[in-house]
């Protein structure tokens, strides 16, 4: 069964860091682009970052550029999201999913499928 599982969330003080993981089971990630999304309480889910299957393309939302870094380790069947300089506005449930990572923008929620269950990331004391 194709499944994505997020982990690594937690509570950190403003300015702190977290590294989220998105692990695949039931299939190999090598041929798939992966996107990270987040949903804050009372807000719509929004795209944060995506990475192409080769890792050659990486897109970031303007709100996280320079602070977040997406990467992948196909040998471990895992995609990571390193989040630095966290603040209260980054507090959300973070999800990964399968979908396209092309062009210079995105990821876009409507283009993605096979969502994980999410992991809570909180950038406030």
C-alpha cells in the first residue's frame, strides 16, 4: 500500500529549528516529486516547498525562502524539510504529498495526492 509518513515535528522557541521527514512505504520515491504543505488553525492548506524526482528543482514559498531547505535521500526513501529561524507564523500541521514540481512556483495543493497524516510544527515558546 502506497503511504507517506511525516515525522520530526515539535515545539521550539522562536528562532529555533526543526527537521521534518517524509518517509515512503510501499513504493520507491526515486521517480516522484514531493511537496511539503502546511495548514495553520483556521487557515487553508498552503504549499511550502517541493523537490523534483532528481532533486534538481526546488521551489519555495516566499514566506520560507532563505529559512527552509528541502532535500531528498532516495537511498533512504525519504524527503526532508529543514526549517530554521522558526517563528509563530510557521506554527502549523505539516504534510507531504506526491505531485509535480515544475516551473518556478508552487507546490499547489490541488495538484497533489497521497497525503501523509501530518506532523505538528510549532515555532513559539
